[in-house]
């Protein structure tokens, strides 16, 4: 009996679109993760690996969608092909089976190493860009919601006991969490009246 055509799709964040991955591929079932590929501890990848049986074909858009480092990639490919699952990477036009020849193994290692290197280069460029922006005095991340003057007033009013934090946050037009973060405290329970 022929196996299933199984698709695995991954994007790094919830707002990214998965439509272009495996478009036009006839699949029996699709597993889709919306999370980082930094490791293999992904809910839908785990479900996909449990689902796959001998004679199934796992379709993945590209190598970096399955694994971000060479070690994870090799482990997954060896585990799957050892179980009789065929693995097909569409972008790279590579297919791996249990009887993969040495040239296929070399190609897998090279492509995996390139994907890992590319990810490292992206992280390095991000770090350099952030450092350059900070050096120019540019704001990195969200701007502070309370000014230094407002923080002084907040601390004075809280110290005097003249107002509770919820009322003070409302007065300043910020959330309680923002107020707690600004004064260096963890989220506190609502004051009961």
C-alpha cells in the first residue's frame, strides 16, 4: 500500500504567511508550525514525526524550514530515512531515501552547513546593525511610556500613599503592567476594596 504525502511547513512568527510553501503540492496532511526553528522542539514537527510511517513522503519547502543547524538536520534525515520515510526538499530539489548514496549525504551536509552559516550571518548582521544604531543614538525597541519626570512623580506619590497603583496608571494613561515595569516591580495583584 502506498504511503501518504505529508507536508511540513514552518514560519518563524504568527504574522508570517505560509501560502507560498508547498503551493501546488498534492498533500494528504499538513503539519504547520509558527515558531522559531532554533531546535526540533516544535509541537507540529513532533506531531509530524509521530505521524510518519514507512512508505510516506515528507515534503518540506526548504532545508531551513526543517532544521536550522547541521546536527538537527542530519539527525532528522537519518531518523526518517531509517524508518523508510522519503524526505523531499522542494526549493533545493533534493530527495533522500533510506538507500541514499554518498553523494546525497554530501549534498545534505553541504546544504545544511550553508543554511547554518547563513543563519549565523543574519544574526551577526542584526547585532552589527543594532550596535551601529545605538552608536548613532537611535532608539532600539519600544520607547519608554513614562518620562523621567513622570517617574519621579510616580515614586513620590506612591511613597506618600496618597494613591493606589491602579488609579495612578489610569491617571497617566498607561497600563498597570507599564507602571509596575517602570517602578521596577513585578505584576502585583489587583487591590481589593
